[in-house]
């Protein structure tokens, strides 16, 4: 369990580093806001978006998007595959509701 949590935290920081150019004041909710962390939001100061990061071999349950606060909710999914005896991150996906995506296209 500890290795999974460590890998998940490292993935969260990897995503944070990619987002910092768009959200200069971004912080992990784990460090900044226990309230937001409890609402399944992984980053603070990313208005109008809420992000939840999941690193897994299995596809995460998309109902997480409904459990997050109202807003433009995005699930960042790091797909992990097993290569021989090791697990490696293969792809990273951003999953959001179609209406939110269409609004971004406007």
C-alpha cells in the first residue's frame, strides 16, 4: 500500500510541474487544504478547474467527477502497464464531461 501511495504522490507532483505554467500559484491540496483534499480535489489555485489525479493499471471510476465540487472537473489518469516484473507509466489522459470540453472549445 505504501508504494502505491508514494507512486500516486509522485504522479501528482509530476502533473503539478506540468500545470505550473498555466497556474503559477498551484499547490497540492494535500498540503494546502484538507477540505479540498476531502472533496477529491488534488490541487488548489487552479480556477475554474478542479483536478483529481489517479495512477493505476485499472481505469478509474468516472463517478469521481460527480463527487468533486461544482465546476470544471477533470480526472488526470496515468495509465500503468506491467512490463515483465515492473510497472511503468505508459500514457496520461485528461478525462472530463463532454459539456465542459465543448465549453473549452468555444
